[in-house]
């Protein structure tokens, strides 16, 4: 959005040669001198040219002879860099935004990322992970979306019979039509289910909005493209299945690595902790009959969660100090949970997050209220917590359907 009080700025640029230092080969370094409202800086071109073949007044290199092949190549490289500066000047002027010399230097140094959505997306995601604004699981999911979009963009260009396929997507190319094609491609070529497709679209929207917020000038395609939230129900253990897992855990014949995984998985079933928090939870987090911690997913928001520590959960903790549990990688844990689930007769593929969903659903089914559950699970939006109420209602409805069997026999 432009500034209503914008005042035209005095911007300038010129190629200069630093002839106060001449190298042994007789050449000196070339720079772009830039200024904004009287403040100036120099951009190193990392190119060198003989001082006697440089026109200081025009700011141009001169050919050293009739057939100086280097001259034309060097001039192209210089023009490319000066055009970047012109682009930045133009962008701020057209958007009626105030440019500072510091911002000019930052924009120049990140010019490719500013013009290429893919570069911006990846760099910004890395920075958010580094600053702990997102957790590693979210980062991996967002990079997965980026990789799918890069694959789609190559396919889209080939479909359009472009002779040269670019690995860059300019911000101006982020049109509603392109994003709708991406959505269709995810369904047709990746066989993604609706919830996965919309999650990819949501991730793209995150970085489109962030790019716009950082001052990149392009039309927001999400003013037209809408991200929907398909109704999906996570797999949740019923009480009988949870009891079967408990039996497996206490069975002397159960492999040690299965028991190690079951120990923290069942702890999550009784506390609602995410796997990222199970890996980091410490004895210092136990405060009397409460588990008090700041979930990794909410670190950037500084939200503390307090969950009552059920006696069954306490029995699963055998360590005396330090971390409560020894854990494997999430990938390996999920592979073991799949085998464990099959051994216990569970009719779906168990994953680490199944424990958290089980906690939320059983809490409601056993008489808990949704507001208290929201606090225990650390949800900012009660709408997120309400899904466990919906799952509970769905399961009640399924239970009443057992009468269908009776009526079929009449």
C-alpha cells in the first residue's frame, strides 16, 4: 500500500572505478556508486578494468582495442547489475514507498530472492526456522509444498511447450490461474487427497502474504483463489484399543524397542503432548501433580501449557533425572508404531500424533469440557479443539448404528 504523504526522492547511480589502488596487472576495481536523498554507498561489481580505458564522466568502460571481446562481455555484466538498481528505484517509486540507502543495499543483495518466489519462499522459511518462529515439523511440511510447486512449475512450462524451462517463478507469475492449475495438478498427478491439497495451498498462501508484507509488488492471487478446509477426521484409538496397547506394553515378550516407543506414546495418550514435546520434556517440567511446559510449536508465542499428570502417566516415567524418555527419530517411531498397531489389532495406521488425537477425543467422551481441553492442548483457537467434540459425536453416532445389524435380520 502506497504512502499518501510520499515525497519524490532524489536517487542516482553511476559506475565508478577505484583508481586509488591499481593492481599489478594495471586494473582497478569497478563499483556502482548509489545515492538516495544525499546518502550514498558503493556496490562492488567484483570486476576489474584498466584505469586508462575508463570514461569517468560517462561512467563506462572503454574497449582496449578494435577486437576487445572482454569489453562487450564486461559491459553486459555491468548493465545487468545497474539494471537491478534501476528496478529497485522504480519499484519503490511506483509503490510510493520511501527508500533508504540501507534498504537499497539489502534489496540489491537479495535481488534474486525478491524477484523469484521460490528463492524468497525457501530463504524466508529457513529464517523462520532459525528464529524459532516455526518448528521443524512445520518447516518440513512447508518445504515439501515448495518442492511440489517447483515440480509443478517445470511440468507447467513443458506443457506450454516452452523451449527453455526456468527454475525460477517471478512474483508476477503468481496468478490465480497458475495456482488453480497447481491445485488441479496436485490432485491429478500427485493423487493428493483434498485435505493435503488444501494444506499445500495454505502453505503457498503463507509465503505469498509474507512476500507482500515485505514490500514485493505484485497482485495477490489469493484475493481470487480461496483455500478451503475440507472436513477430515483424524484416526483415534477407542478405549479397547488403548487397553490392548497397554497389555502389549506390559507383556514380557514385547521387544524392548517396541516398549520404548509405547512408553512415550502412551504417555502422550494421557497428556496430549506432541512428539516434539515428548522428545524434550524434562523432570523440571513436573510441578507436583502438573506437567508445565512451553510447547515447541508455540515457542514464538510464549504460551505455557499446564496439564494434570494422571497416575497412569506417572507410572510410565522411569527415569530419575533429565529427560523423561529416550526416543527414536519420528520416522523410525512411526514405522514401529505401525507394527505395534497391527500386533494389537488396531484397524488403522498408528502415528505419533494419534496419541494427541486420542487424548483430546477420550477427554471429551469421558465427560471433559471443551474449554478446559483447549487449555490442556494449548490451542489458540477453540475451533481447533472443537474437532474432538465432532469426532466424539461421530463415534456416538457410529455406535448407535449397531442396531442396523439387528434390523437387517428382521
